[in-house]
C-alpha cells in the first residue's frame, strides 16, 4: 500500500535495516512497511491483522489517512471514505482494540528484543559492538561499552557527539523522548560547547513535562550562542509552563533585540503577550466579581498553555460560579504535578469546604500554610472557613435540640463568615437548613424567602423544595406547593422521596377543592347518623328545586346545585367508611375508588361486602343487601 498522498513524511523512523545481523526470514516480520526499517524496540505497534509497525510511523499514517485533503482527493476520485487502513493488508484500523503495543504479544516482543544488531554509529565511530536490539540504548549511553571506553577521545569527540545527536533526533521523532534525552546528554558530554545539543535536549525535556530542566538547557544554549533563536523560543515556552509569563515576555523582548527580524521570535512574543492579556483580564474579572468573564479568559489562555497559573485561574472562576466538582478535579491535577503549589492547596481546600467536606478542606488549607506560613490568601481562607464550619456545626446541633432560634442565628453566622459564592453548594445547603428552622418557628414567609434563595443558588437542591412545599401547605397554598414539587419531580422522576412529597401536595390540592359537606349540612364533625339525616331533611326543604320554581334562572341553578351537593353529603356522611375517608382528606372520586377496591378485596376473601362494617353498613345508605 502506498503512503497517503498529501504532506510528505517526516524523518526516518525505526532501526536501520542495514545494521541488522539476524537472518532476514525472521527480521522481515518486524520490518515496518512504512519506513522500511526494523521497528523501534519499546515503541512498536501491533495491529489486529498481525502486522508490526513503528508506533510513530503508524500514528503518522493514521493521521494522514484522516487528513481532510486526502479525504477530499478521494471523494473527487469517486472513492469512498473508509478511514485508516493497514499499510500491509488494507484492513480497517478504525475502532477500539485494532492497534496495541507489541508488548501485548509476549513471544513476538521477546523475539524482537533478541534480534542481533551492530552499533548504529559504527560507520562514523568505528565502534565494533554487536548485541541484542533491546541493548542498543544501553550501549549507546555507556561509555565503557561504546567504543570500549574511547568514546570521547579528543581526536573524534565532535564526530562521536554528532552521531549521538543524530541518534537522539531519531528517538525524538519516534516519541522516545527519555531515550533521546540520554543520547543528547552523551553528545553534550562528548562536545559540551555546542548550543544545538542543549537546545535539542531542552526540546525533549519540554515534551516530557520537565519545564525547569528545559529552561536551564535553553539558558546554557543561549550563553554558548547568543543568536540561537530556537533557544529563546523554547526558553519562553518553558517559562510559560512554569507560570512565569512575565519572564517569558522579557526573554523574548531581549531575543528580539539580539536577533531582530526573526519571524519565530516575533510570533512567539505575540502569543505570549496575548496570553498575558488573557491572564490579566481573568484576574481583573475575578476581583470585580465577574466569574463568567474570568472563566472565559482563562479558557482562552488554556488554549495556549496548561500551566498552573492558567489552570488555577480557571479553577477559581469555577468555584466562584459554584462549580466545585470541576475545580476539585483541576486542583488535584495541579497538586499532583506541583506538590508545593500553595495556591492549589488553597483553591482545593475552598472547593472542598464549599462542598461541605470541611474535614478534607481544612486539611488542604493547613497543608498550604505548612508549605508557606506567611501566605496571606491561605491564612485568610483558613480563618474564614474555620469560623464558617464552627457556626454550621452550632446550627446543626441547635436544630437537633429543637432550639430553632439559636439555629437560625448560627446558620446566619455561617453564611456571613464563609462569604461563599451565591451558587455554591454551601450557600444552598445553609439557606435550606435555616429555612427549615424558620419553618419550625412558624415564620413561613421568612422560610419561603430562604427556600427561594437556596433554589436560586442550586436549582436541584431537594431539601429546599421540600421545606418550601411544607411552608406553602401551612399557608393554605397547596396548589403552589404542588407546582413547586412538580418542577423537582421533572428534574428527577426516579426519586421516590420526591414522588411521595409531590403526591402529598397533589392530595392537598384535591382536598382543598372538595365541598365542605359538614358546612353544607350545617352539622358538626361529631354529628351522629340520625343528626345527619335530620339536617339533610331540613336543608332539603330549603333548597328543593320545587320551592324555587318561580325564582330567577340564576336562583334556580343555585338551588339545583345545592340540592345535588346535599345528596352527595348525605351519601358520604351516613356511611361510616366513606365518612372516615372524607375526614382523612379524600375527595368524592378517591372515596369511590377506595370503596370499590375494598369491595373487590372483600369479595376475593369470600365475605360479603358488608362483613365487618359498622352502622350504615359501609355499602351506601341502604346498608348491606
């Protein structure tokens, strides 16, 4: 298969096939069909169709097979877009599990490691070493093995160093950066006065995330050659990764003066200045309580670098927006990369406290203070969160002892001490707890205000909804309570607790809409059945339609409606079971449903429906029959 057309391939990968000593019948199975060299030991890929390639060669092949230019050319030629294919057999490589490291095939891995080779620098250094492919890197970086201790003789030091640098370049192109660093180091040992060797090693350091080492090598390279442009550019990149954006800009300005008109420096300087502007605007927005704008700026900066100052800026903006989970993940990553970063401990500690995990939060803040006892931000945060946590504990203890006035005061102190973002979990939780305390004090309006603020803080905060619904029911507003809980139920339809609260509110709505049969009959709630019937007869005399035959249409309609309600009232009030259900809050339709369910259950049990009924039979006004 031909290499995908488009951009040409980068430099040669793999181990030179000309330096392989093992029989070709074995080696051919480990020859990369892309670069036509022996695959890199430690960086070989194995496809599901049983072919072996250099990892970097195959990655380059797959990337270019998916190149828009290549796909467009295929479309113009009427060929279907099939995705990346195996260079050897044309099998598809798209999908999980189609490519794996050769180490997953132990036998093939061992065979490749035992392929016999000679020193890849033998042409330039006359080194006579021969051995296993797996030992090549160790040989090249061991002066006792390479050239038998004469590796760095003054007479051939430059030649040997250049050969080592070329091997390092090959490792760099294969993404074997650690091995490249070792080879560049050996080249530097052989010829310590060449700026390019330090510059190449700096590039490898940067690829493995060692920005500090990269900066040191760049400074050495610039000392050796003040016109070494790559050294200035890489130094700026390293300083940016170390969060020293001002230092990066200063370095590039100096480079622009020493090397005027160099495009690489001007482009990097423009990028660093833009990054600096994003960071400055992000800090200004945070100081002015504009977290959304701050996050926008830090996200823009993150497209340039993932350095700690950018990452922590984004985390602080997320905390200010109440997004503590994302901030906790971000700060944890910074702490893993930089265990001594005090601001990372402070930000993570704040996020944990705002998630109400004060034990872990205070632990992180204390660790920040241990690293830098004079850190003003960390010290102020420690005092705030300590007071807030103590006040929150007081409020909870007072609530458990039913001292709700003290609880309200403590929860207010917690809010004042923490100065938490409006949309944080801490704010929503404390407001909801204070709302519950005010509900117990029958301060319904104040409780509803706290519930509304808690829901505005966290729109899915369930305790606030429950307290709000209870307060509304106490105020005789069941419809509003049901509507509020319907919103919560829509957010989480699978929560049984939410469903029960909603059913209770819906029940109260139906209950509020029932006719008051006691008032209609004009009787008390303890009236006996005879009293019910007597009241019914008296009220019928008043509202019978015949008595209003000569009245206006409106009066006749009122009489008919009241007469009908009297019949419903008698039906419910003279039947013990129906009356009990009515007293429990059920309306006429719900009572009918339960009576019918009881009748069916009694029938299945082998009893007549009237079995066990009290006076009235429970079967309607006629009793059991």
